[in-house]
C-alpha cells in the first residue's frame, strides 16, 4: 500500500492531467503532457523556452527525438527530471 504522500501525489497528477494536459506525440507514441513555465536561471543568458512535462514514466525522451504537439513538429533539445517526470525542451 502506498504511503499517504504518494497517494496524494498520484491524485494531484491525475487532476493535473485531466484539467491541463494536451497530447504530445514522441517518436510516434502519444502521451499526456503539460506546458511548463520555468524561471530563466541566468536571465538573458538562458532566457525562456518551450518545455513540456510528460506525465508518463514509460517514455525516456532523448535529444533529437521527434515531437508533435498542438499541430506542430518539434525536436527535443534538452531534458531533465521534474518531480520524477520527464521535462523536455523543444524547438
């Protein structure tokens, strides 16, 4: 049985997906993702970019992977984990 914190995290993830997610296709496979806003770490040296948090542990995106999101094609340029989920930057 999951501890209460893990159960709450699962409920919050489900609510986030139900209310805010869009489908993103990564290398031909569809996943739920939420657009992510992030703080520019070094102001104009990093700047803002377009990133998505993918709500699936079944995906392990890599730099250069093909993405289709909101009717447009993109390429993964960077990735990291965000709260245990893949966060990808796309161009």
